[in-house]
C-alpha cells in the first residue's frame, strides 16, 4: 500500500482497478 501511495498516478490507477473489480 505504501508503494502505491508513493506516486499519485499509481494510487489513482490502483483505485480505478479496485473500483472495477468491486463493480464486476
């Protein structure tokens, strides 16, 4: 998690992927 929060773009991408997995 700390690796993701290190860069905003990575955190955004991770959030989008997590949201997509949650929707499907």
